[in-house]
C-alpha cells in the first residue's frame, strides 16, 4: 500500500514538473521561431534564408549617417500577415504533389485549420500609400496589416506580386505619407556605406549600418526563371527585416532587403537586397499593366571561366558565354550564335550571368537592346528585339486567372459533406472551355484542397489561384467517393 502511494505521489510530481516546463517554454522562451529556406551556396554548411518572421564608437573616420536614418525610418513600415494552414504540424515535402500522392497529412481526414501569423517590413514609395515589400512576406496571406512608424495601422490590399524577383506591391488608403525616393543602385560602389532599415524580431524602426560587399550576387534562393542580382552588404539584417529598405547615405532607396546567409537563422555577416533598378521596373509594370513584362533575349547562357576563355582564345575571363540561342527567340533572329560571348548590353559591361539577367530585366517585350559580342576574336554589334515567353513581342495583360479555369462552382451542402465524409470543399457544377476541361475535370468534382490550402467557397479558391505563380494542384473527390488529383498549368 505504501509502495502504491509512493508511486502515485511520484507520478503526480513528475506530471507537475512536465506541465511547468511546457508553460515556461510557451510563454517565457526568448528564442524566436524562424522559417529557414535552404539553398545551394558555395560554402558548405551555410544556408541562405528569407528574413521574415513566422506566424509568430563614434570615430571621425565614419560618415554621418543620422540624416539618412532620420529620413528613411519614417518611410519603413511593419507588415503583419494572417493566413491559414491545414494540418497539425505533419511533415511536408514542400511540394504540393508530394502531399497529394503520398498523403502525409492523411487524405480524407482533414486536420483543423490553424491561423498562421507572419511579419516583415515594407517601404513607402509614394505619398498616397504605395508600399514595396518582398513577395515571400505576403505570400498566401489572407489579411495584410500595415503599421506606420507613428503606430497608425491600416489594412492593405495586394496590388500585384512578382515571385521571380520576390517583389510585391501593396496599397493603403492614406495621403501625405513620408516616402523614399529611388536612388541609383548602378552607381553603388563596393565599400560604400549603406543603412538597412526594418523591423527585426518585431523591433520596430531598427537601423543598422554596413558597407556594400558585392554586387550582382546570385544565391539561388528564388528558383528557376528567377532574376537574382542581389546587392550584398554586411549591414545587420535579421528575421523581420525582409521587405525593408536598403538606403545610401543620402537616404535614397537603393534596395529591398530580402535574404541572409546564415548557419543559425540570424545575421552572421552577409545580407542580400534586390537592387532598386529591378524594384522600379517591377513596380512600374504592376501599376501600368497589373503584371510584370519580362523581355527575354532567348539564349541559353553560362558564366565564363579560365578553360572557356583559353578555348576561345581570349586574353582574360570576361563576358557571358552563349551555349545556344533558343528557337523563336530574339537573339537567334538577330544573328547570335552558339559560342558567342556577350560583352555588354547597351554599352554596360556584363561579366556574369546575374549581371546580364539584371540588365535585360529592365526592358519589356518589343524593346531593342544593343549587344556587343565577341566572335572568333572579333567584336561585333547586334540589335536584339526582346520577346516574351511565348516568342512574340506582345505585352502580357493582367488576366483574371479564375476565368481561365472555365468552370462554375457552388458550396457543398451539409448532407454532401456527411455523405462524402469530408469537412470542407467546393463543388464543380459546370465545366466549359478552359483549363478544367483540358485537365479532364468533370462536373460534380469536389475540390477539397488547392495548392494544399483547404477551400470552402469560390472566394477561397480565387485567393489561391490569384497567388499561384504557374501551377494549380487540386485534390478532391467525385460524388461516387473516388478521389482524384489534378495538376493545371496556369501559364499557357
């Protein structure tokens, strides 16, 4: 009896201790939670990652940075987002098809939706409330709230976003706001002083200083078809700085802070910003067309190295090597050939793939660019008319992606949910000409998830479709209980 009493007492004490540890860890832990996005780098053991939070000695040798700090701090805002997540922490491959076909979340057993909170920074670029931030800060957000430096708060709308450059444009309804003017990122020199302004760890209006360490840096963080020509600095950038301002000593915007290279998730010496030359082009396109106009040379390229330079009889490594011009592209039409070396674009030297991509990204389909090319040891000029991804010079219009689906929808009734044993879904009531018919989707199909996001209404589906960059992955069930999965290309 005594032994049983002792065991009971010990068990109660042990459970009490566990509860205490849990409560302390939930409410008093100072460790921030960070979403890491590993990418390939040239440094083993190093990760590059986006710098947004998840849901949750004055020597005379230094320049005076007070003017730039005072000017910029009032134009940098705190961006807070609210979205939804399905599942209760089950592991995921990060690709929708993996979940659809291998079902780590358990298809047919919907998990409770949980709110996902996130935060980052943004930069006011006009007095009437246009704000630039990173696409990854607001990606999949249902609600976006902006808090100004003076603590005024506003609901923001998403004007448009470009995943290939990780830039998004927001709008709040206000006037006479402080804003930053565009500087000249091309004129930046290595070693020049810069300030990073943002909201790291939810610490609002934080300013750090550093120098420009490199330009036109690619860290392979945005994926295929991306444009990466980052400004690299040693200004301290931490989680929450994403979307914040990189400014010069005159307080002009020269970049949008985007990523850090780190083994720990916090700043360890390297940070990367999208140059304002790219930001300005993306913003102008989103405002004028509602979509980014991407002019393409139409070439497969690679960086130069010693071996290639020797093979081509060059005295030094320079330019960008043309592997092959693409069929139907502007470069081939202009006479560019394999084994050509592109030396300059409109008179500006290019000595790396990111440099060339950044220069060309400033132009739209139909624009002409002047290339200087080295062929058989001789310099040759070429005029290339840029084309779009479809091989013509048409400008891309902001198309309502939902209309591309060619389908009508209605909410599920309670009886249908119960019969199909699902908690959420939206029913396809009509299939006309469009993406759904092309994919083989039939009337009566119930969409349960779109790109891993549970949907309950046409509005839910529209939100997913609007932010989907190129593909829509659907999981659902037909009225006979048969589960079906579809992948839809939104680009064609």
